[in-house]
C-alpha cells in the first residue's frame, strides 16, 4: 500500500454529491484551499463495515468549517450517508475514512467570499498508523521544536488543514532522528499533544492528560477517557509541565489513526508499556467493533 501513490489507488471518491472514479477526483492548481489552507477535514475509521462515531466526526467537520467562516453545502446526515455508501462501494470492512471540505478556485487572493465550498470523501485501507512491532513495545517520541500556538492566533478547535503544517515539520524532524513521532509543547511551554494524536500519562494508578485548551479535544481522547472511567480509573485533566515527565510511569497516545498506542520514550524520558496502557488499548479495540460502534453513534 505504501508504495502506491495515493492518486493511483483504485475505486471511487464521493465529490460534491457524486461518486467519481478515483483518478478523476481532481481540483485546479489555483484552488484557494491549496494556497491559503482554507480547508477542514476529518479522520474516521471503519471496523467490520461500520464507521466508528461517524456522526460525531461529521458534526465536528461542520463545526470546523464554521470556525473557518464557511458553511458546508451538505448536511451531517448527507455526509454520514455518503460515507456509508462509499464504504460499501469500495468493498471494505476495515478502512480509513477522510471527509474534507475546502474553498474552490473562483477567486484567488486572501479574500475568497464568492468561492464555492467543495466537499469530498475518500476511503482507503490504512491498517496501522505506527509500525505494529514498534507499537507493541512502545513507540519513541522526540520533543518538537515547534509549539502549538496561542488560540488567540488561530482557530485551535477547528480540524483545519493549515494547523497541521507545524505537525508535518515536527514529525519529519523526529523521523530524521529515528523517532516515530514528536511530542509538542504549547506556546506556554506546557505539554500539548503529539503531531496527530492526544497524549496521556500514568502515575500511581491515575491517568493524567493535558487540558485541550489550544489543541483538539479528540473524539478518541474522549472515548478513552470514558473507557478509563468505566474501569474505575481516575482521569485528571490538567496542565502538565515537561519536567513532570520524569515522574510518570506509563505514556500512550490516542487518535483515530493512532488508536491507542503505548509510548516507551519521549526524548530523555523512559516509560514502561504497563497494564493500564495495555488494558485501554484492548478496551478501545473492543469498543470500536460494530456492536459497540452502532450504539456509540
């Protein structure tokens, strides 16, 4: 899969209300979303033919667009149905689902009041975000140079394309040094998240996670918090300073792509792949299966 360019995959993409052949889903080079990052997206996963928390994701897609000042011309219900139909049309049971909405090419410049709002959905098979062997023993994270910005400088509650520029820079820098990913601090110097996943720590049987006041409060993050509480675990949502990492025993990431991934290292800090991380990884794997996913929607 990794060796095949994404523009050469087979199948169909839902685009502006129609199913088009994968190779024919194209936009113009002067699309506003490409030049000015006026685009929002979602990452969703299908398990056993059902898309986990589909409606919750697509509601966030609409809210992300609102925060960027545009309205998606398809309702949440219409996008939900398009996702379900496309999953069947692609013939997949387990897959990754990517809805995206963006300003088109009618106007070029910072202002694009009259540009069409486009919407598309692509679905492909993406088994594991991190190398499975690394995941079992805990992945290694670098500490990123780039920081999550002050929310007064950007719409941090929107899953907006432009906000991921520093994530790509940070992940590339980490991979160049042999790490799987990077942990980012926020503009205050507090622990924030990884480049595409929320982060959790464990100490003395309690779960700690940074308050998402300048980055996304992930849907998987909220799901895992619920699973931890179901286990009777105390979950503490608070500001976490990087010097506290030395005292934590376990660490793991959560996200649609990452699912629940244990962490063994963050820069100079070491963690065990302990029972709480393993339990929540297994609980999440069970929760996303269709009998649970249907109820969760």
